[in-house]
């Protein structure tokens, strides 16, 4: 039986700030929106060009603040120009780490943190 990973769900506190992060800092687009006001939540699906996995943003209207668990590490995104994307992220209001390389090698990635504390590893596309 075949499988395909199709979505990753993130629970978010401030939907506007989160949408700004993913659609303006990165190239994600809103692919689908589902609103369930009677049940107290909205689902917004983000897609990245050429990717088959979507990010499902779950926004609960009256939820207590979420805590990013210590078992979750990060999401990964690849970019064509790592240095240019690093400059964009450093100029943004989001916490952005330094360019790094494994074992002190050539820089190949950095981390940026979204408004809810989820870390995004930005890697050089091979």
C-alpha cells in the first residue's frame, strides 16, 4: 500500500502574523481556507510552489496559548539563493540565526523562527 505525506499541521495563535510570515517572507500561497465558526476554529492550507506537502494552519478562536513541544524540532525549506534569503530574514522582525555549515564547512543553512516559535531551517537547494 503506497503513502504520500500531504500535510503538516501547525497550531497558531495569531493567524495574521503567521500568514504574513509564510506568505511574505517565503513563497507560500494560501491554497485553501475552511472556516468553522460554530466549532470555533479555522483551517488555512499553505502550499509552496512545486511541493506536494501543504502546511495546515489551525487557528482556534479561544484556545489557551500553545507551547511548541520539546520533541518537535523544525520544518525545512530549500531556496536557490541562501545568502539572499538570509539577508531578507535578517532584515525582518523574525529571529534569524547565522549561516552555518555542518562540521564547520561551507554555509548551507540557517534557522528563522515564525511568530508562534516554530523554527524553519532554510537550506541551500542542491
